[in-house]
C-alpha cells in the first residue's frame, strides 16, 4: 500500500505552466489579421502593419501562419534567410532591430516547393511557432492567418485564448464581403475582439486625371460595417507601387518615404492597432 501513496513534495508542487503560455506571456498584444477569402491583400496588410508599428518605435513580431502560401519572406526580401536555433528556441529573422518575422517559408529548401500537409501537421507547425520561437519581449505579435475559418485560424484562436483583437481584410466585391461576414461571426464566436475592417483595393486612382475608378463597386463594406457595428479602419486604393515594393522586398523603405495614397490611408490602421496598448 505504501508504494502507492503520493509523496508530500509532489502534492505541494505547483503544476508546470504550458510552454506556450510561458513564451507568449512576454507579448503585450497579440493581433490576428484575417480574411474570409484569398486574394484580398491580407498578407500585405499584416506586413505593412508590423513594419509600421516597428517604425513607430514598438517591438514587433510577425508570424506568418499561411502554411500553404507563405508570402511574408518575399514581401520583406528575405527568401534566402534561414532561422538559427539556440538554447532559448528558434530565433526569428530580424528585419529591423525591433521587428522580427517567422514563416514556414524560411524552412523550405526551394521557394517553389509545395507544402502538402493535412490539418494535424499544420496545427502542429503553428503550435511550434507559438511555443518554440524565441520572440522575446514584444509590444505586438501580428499573426498573418490564411483565408477562411478552417484549421489554421481555429488553431491560433484556441492556442491563444486571450487574443487581443483581429483586423478583417476585404475588398468591395460582393463575393469577398460574403466571406468576411463569416469571419466576423467566427471572431465573435471565439470571443476575439474585432478592431475593425480594412477595405482594400477600394478603387483605382486614374494616373491621367487623378479621379478614382470604382473597379469592384462600392457600398458593400459600409453595409457590413453598419450591420455588425464594426468600424472601417481605412479604404485603401489599388496601388501598383505598393505591389512593386513587395516584389522587391522594400516595403520598409516605402513606409519611410510615405509616397503613396495607400500608405497615407494605411496610417489609420496602424493607429487603431496601436490604441489597443492603451486598453486594459
């Protein structure tokens, strides 16, 4: 009988906290960037938001959770970089002294290699990024999610039950708005506060006359904002120079130059996320 009695020291010993909780405790705000469908510029928003916050002096991490289509390494011109490992864990790639990024794209032997994984493997990779990457002390961790409301967004929301907010990206197209309304409901069900909507690709500025051309129509984003009482953080026009900066990996320099209407309007998104630091 005596060998079945639990030692007193093991009874009084506090259970160890999950590693992911310990690792993320040093991060003040965790923000998810979501979209209901692909092709709306979600990674563009995530990358510019992370860079914009860093340029305002905050310590920022950017986690690319788009397992099948990781574009963050390309956007920052870091495709050839590979992360190192030390006793603290996986070291994210440094873009600036106060901006670090991690993506499955850094782990591919060839940028053209497809990732053919089922759900459990993807969830395992995301969990490892959250608990094994040595993010250090951060003001913000920006999490770039793949489109939709499937495995990856659900995994992140469940792994980070105290996520501080989400930014939902859409375009004025009706088909995109149908999907973003599902993302709104997804965030509400998982009790993730919605910071606001970003209306991306909101018209094209004519290079000849300077007037906007409504390529995808108007009114839908305003209706979703009104129906769900969610603010529109910014309306961002189609801007070829922003796409060019991403292809060249020069978005940080582009933000510093502040030379496009897109970037000027985007400041409102940075400010909205920045304000979450002031909230208790």
